């Protein structure tokens, strides 16, 4: 369980940063990390970003930074795990746009993370907006990360709540929704296609309503329960994906002539252009999207079973490649934006250091600009860590970022097109599987007559 609190810092962020980096609370500063800044000079780097925001007329409001606290139940996680989850949480919430420092405190029974992040983004200089909506968003992120790591979720998400009675029944596993989740999971685990899944739900005693959204009603239940109300994991799309995984887990026999032969029979309608015959036959086999299946097989010339399977594989591989490319481009964009931010701050500090060479009293000048001298050395090291040894021109960095964003947008459009094709192919695959499984059943019952 992770409990979340967030509040603004309006007066000074240095005191808050000094507090969260107390060595007595952080195992001698071993449990301190940061993003886009050095923990020791975070307040100075925050200030430089805010100054840039003012120059761009984007720095509105009085908030300097925000203090986000993530607390875990006593004994639930160790310090290293809490720190890792805290960094994952901060990265997801802030999207690589805000400098932050995170520390994990171990001085109390409950381990907790402190995350202080700049109120001004170093990417676009917009201010972070903290309100009820954004709070529920970070709570949803926290709940998801907790769930993925086997921890109890506890924070409100802004979604429609349950009544006290329903909530108590749900946690006891007695509510209609809780029982439906268990039954649905069991039916999915033991099925390899959608029709088999629905059949298992019928055998479990559920009444089925198929329309815009799939819904079930248990015996003695007054109203149907919409699958979407169970959460995103139970949407019709995700049910199909889970069934798809089951199909890949099943072991096929070494020789599958019947299945291939059945596909040949199916494709014979397509190859001869007999759409009407295909649709009549498909209707007998309870295939709802006959026209879509016929068109897809025809347009993509998928008249061979092996070609059809290869087509599925090609779409999935292409989608995986585009997703990886988007991830790589996004990482490089974040890296270049970080370099851009450090270069801008470094130039400002370097100007002050250069001017100090002609100052009448160098010691007095250094004392006055102690923060800039300190930050100058810190930023120089951070740039070297990023592989920058020669300061690039501002226009060059911006052009590179713009080029990367343009390429990323292009790949994202490619991904969208592939996802649409995959979505169509999922339906086609389910249709073909329905026909194959139905006719395989017919083959095993020779005493009955079926047209194919």
C-alpha cells in the first residue's frame, strides 16, 4: 500500500531539499537520487529553470516546487525496493519534464519517499498544475505500480466509488463484480477462443448480453454487470488478447493436415470470388463479420494457411519494431532536452565566471557569486557525463530536438496504422479460428452432414 500526499513549496525549496536529504534519515545519503539536476545543487538548478520560464513568460503562479510523499505500510517493502518504486513513480508522473530529487527515509516504522520537483518544466517552461484531477491521476499511477509489484492499492482515483456495503462485500470476495471477475478469469484460462469463453460462462450459470458492450448476469442478480465496469483488464479487447495468448500456449500436433485443409476450403470461396457463398456458409457457422473476413483475405491475397500465419507474425513483428523505435526516439529526445537545459544554465554560469577574471577583487566577486561558481562546475560534470565535451550552439540542439520529434511523430503514425491493422487482424483471426474449430468438430462427427 502506498499513501500519497502532495503540497506546494512557496517560500524556499532549499530548506525542503536539505530536510529530505538528511543523512540520518537516508542511510548516509545512499537512498538519494535525482533527475535532470544534481542533489547538491538542485535548488540552484530549479531557480535557473524558473528564470528561463519568466523570460518565456510561462512562469505563472507563486509555487516554487512541489513536495510529493509516498508512504508504505510498515514491513511491506525494504528501503531499496521503496526507492526503486519511488523513482518509477516519479518518472511516470513527471514524464521527464521536471527536475526532481527523491530520497527514501528509513527513520520511522513506515518507509517513505520524499520527492521534491520543480514547479516549472525545463522542457516547455509550463508550470505544473496541482488540482483534484491531477491528484487522482498520480493516485492511479501509484495504484498501478503497487498492483504490478504485488502491493495493496489504496488511493482514490476519482472513479465512481462503491457503497460501504459493496466495498466490504468486494474485499470479502462476495460482491457480484468480485464473483464475476473470478468466473471470467477461470473461463479465459481454460478457453482458446471467444466462443468457447462464452460457452464456459453459460455453463457457469451466467446470462449473456452482447451488444455495444459485453455484459453478464448471475442467477438471482437483478441487473447485468458490464464487463467494462470491472476495469480495463476485463474489456472485450483485453479478453481477446488474453485468449490470443492462450492459443499460443496450446501445443499443436506435429501433423495438422485437417486444419490446413479446412483453411484451403475456406479460401476456395475467396479465390473464386464467391462472396455470397462464403457469407451464407459463414452465417451457418455463426460468423458475424463474414464480409470483413472475406474482404481481408481477398485484398491481402491470404489464400494459403502458411501465408496467413506469416502475415499475423509480420504484423506483430512490425508493431514491436515501431514500439521499440518510438521508445528509442523518446529516450533520445529526453536526452537532448536535458543537454539543452544544462547547456543553457552552463552558459549563464560561464558568463559570470568569465566576468570574474576582470573583477577588481576576485575573492569578493567569488563570494558574491558562490552559487554560480559551484553550479558551473556541477553542470560541466553533468554535461561530460552526457558525452558533451564541446558546447553545441543552441540552434543546433533545438534543430536536433525538432528533427527527432518529427521522426517520432512519423513512427507514431506508423504504429497507429499497424495497430488498426492488428485490430482488424485480431477479428479476422478470431473468425478463422471459429470456423476452423467449428469444422474440426464436424470432422470428428462423421455421422452429421455439413456443407463446406
